[in-house]
């Protein structure tokens, strides 16, 4: 598997990403993850929709919590033609419990813990930690990647406005 170094840090320490990575303009790769009820899931929930896919290290950490809650708030106003998926290596049970405790209902959390299929397909799996790097992907209705942010340090938040503007540009 391809290894990519010096793209991301974790609290200032360089980490290695596994997978080829993706680029704006290419078709979004398929992946297999599980939903909060252990059902297989992937990009099929985004067919014919604008999709924002967020990868986070763990919902139960301060920055991931802030980011997920922010996108949950945004999702409430975006309408039915937009789907937001938040993917982490957290177990589905923990994701479900966290969403219920935090009132997160407007987006879908998915777990990549079984196969790291999303992490390797999108090139955001951190080799040293088996966690996902913080990233944002905006995918159009035809399944083409239109925006990518690979956050340089996993402990920092993404640029919300740039991601939301990329989404608005697709409407």
C-alpha cells in the first residue's frame, strides 16, 4: 500500500498517510464502512445528492466534537439535496451513543473500524495511529470530487467557510 509522508501532523509530529489519496476532478472512490446499527454503508446514500464527507480521528475528542456539531448545525439548513457523512474509526456503538448524547441528528456518522476502506481509498488513514486524518471532501451529484481539504494538523479544525462555499457553488 502506498505511503505518503509529510502531508499531515498530529500535534506537530509528522505522521504517514496510507493510500493513494484523491484529487479534485476525479470520481469519488467507493468504500465500505458500517452505520451505527452495523449495516454496511458507503457512498450509495449520496447518489444524486451533493455530499460532504468528513473524516475525523474520533468523535469523542474536543476538535472532532466541535467540527461534527458545527456541520450538524449547517446540515439542518442545507436541504434534502445535501448529505453529510462523518467517518471515523470509532466503533458504531460509541458513535450512536455520542450522537444521542450530543443531539446530533442532521448528519450520518459511519465507522471505518473494520477494514479502513474509506481511509485507504481516500488516502487519509494514519499509519502510526490507525486513525483517520481530518479532511473534508465535497462531492457533486455525479460523484465527482469538487473540493478537498486535508487539514495540515489533525488537532486543528477545517476551514468551514471554504467547504460550505464549495458546496454552495454546486447548487
